[in-house]
C-alpha cells in the first residue's frame, strides 16, 4: 500500500502540483508527498468509505424520489448514456480526490498541531520577555536546519530561534528548509530508491555557504539541528576520525563529515563555534512523515558526542534525547507530551518555549555567556 500511494504522488503527472505546494510552504516537494502518502495510509480508508457511503445515500435518495413521483424509467438514448457515464466518472474522481484531500488535511491538522493546546497564542514568542540576567544579549546566532528549526509543528511555522531571541536577547539569522539532510547527497527521504531525488544543493552545508563574512559580518554561534531526515537510511552516517582536522578530507556525503565541514566553515568564516542540538525521543511508528529509524538517529547522537570530544571548545552538542530530568512527569504519548509535541519530531509552541527551551537557553548561556 505504501508503494502504491508513493507511485501516484511521485509520478511525473503530480510533480507540478507538489512543486508549487513546496514553494508555498518552503519545504521540499518530498515533504508534501510524504504527508499525502502518510495521510492516505492513516486516514484514507476511513474517508473513502465515508464519501462512498455519502454518494450511495444520495444515489438511493434520488432513485427513491423518482419512483415516488411515479416517473417511469425510460430507455436511455446514446446521449443520455454518455451523460450518465461522465457523471459517474466525475463522481468517482470526486471521491478519489476528496479522499486524498481530506486525509492529507487530517494528517496536517495532527502534525502541524492546528488543534493542539500547546499551539495556543499565549505561547507565542512575543509573550515572553528577555531574562534580565541574560549574559548573551546581542549575540548573533545562525540557525541551520530543516523542518524542526522551521517550526513545522507550530501551525504558523515559528522557528525556535524566535523564542531564544525573545527570552535571551540574541539576534538570529534563520537558514532553514524543511525536508533537507545534513549529508550533501542526492537522496529520497521517501525511502524508495525509485523515488524522485532530493537535490544535494539543498543540504545544510550547501545552504550555509550562502552566508559569508560579507553577507553576515558577525556570527557568534551556528546552531545546527540534528536532522531526523538523515536517519531515514538514504545517506551514510559516517565515522569520527579523532586525528583528522583537514576540511578537504571530510566526507561531506556523510552526516558526520557534513557536520565537520560546518564546524570548520563557521570557525574559518567568523571564528564562530558550532552547537548541534539533537531531538527528543521518538519511536519509528510515531513519525508521521515516515521512515525515520531510531537506531540510526541514536548513532548520529553518539557520534556527535565523539565530535564534542574531538573538537573541544569549537563544538558543542545538546542531547535532548538522553535527558532523564526532561522526561520527569512526562510520559511519551500522554497529554503533557502531546502539548509539547505536535508529532514525534516537531515541537509545538509550548514545546519550544517550556520543554526544549530551558535546556537550549542553559546551553546557549554555557557556550556564549
């Protein structure tokens, strides 16, 4: 079933539609396709049966009313038969596309937290004030990431950078594009090698190079989201060589090699440090966009700790996954967790401000204060 829907949404016929939608949402086309796919798998049968039942009920009502009026069935002429065929084809298309539309909308309501208490207006960044004792007021941050840094789960797509600026007084530049990888590779986050490819030009490092000492004279810290897209098995995670600090020898087609390229670029361009922030706990079946593999993400987190040891003060990692205090009184999947997270990957407004936020602020103070 998964491959069936992907074959439809990844077809050349559908490509222009998803290209336009991706431009409007500032994500890759694959993100749009995956949410249509996961929506159909999660809710498709439900809405298909609902629409089919509705059509059947209307049809029966029409037949009943015709008979009640005593109209005799007339032999259909060729023209009438053609009209009936066209009508039934249109009804079938309406049910089909209606199912896709309703299922995708339902999926986005859940994933983007449109009805989540954690996305209430009271959690907006403007409702928070700068810590009077903040030691990092005026520090320049460059946020580099994909959908999590884009605030994909906040309905209005509010980046966590906005909360950090509001609460610590930092000034942020936000370089984000949903559905992208750290690894500089052509890939498919859909998980099938036959799918349309994700272009390497959208990778983190490729986009970071758009920022130079001329375009951004001062950057004090590059804050990198440890992308869950790299845990979909479409790129190599790579290894950490504790003795290699040569930029040209880093394998940017791997997740770790790309991070080391970012570390080196930030240091050489601005004399800036790099902070990687890893996401909170998820289970494979909890990821609505499909394909994230927990073992791969845990491997990425572990190797970021190795990078921390290797690079010393030049690199820091904030590991939100292995944070026992963070999970006190919060059970994954319960009402509190759902107020913090719109899905297993993307926090809500409240999640950014009150769950991830305190630990992010603490780390920023530690690194820059």
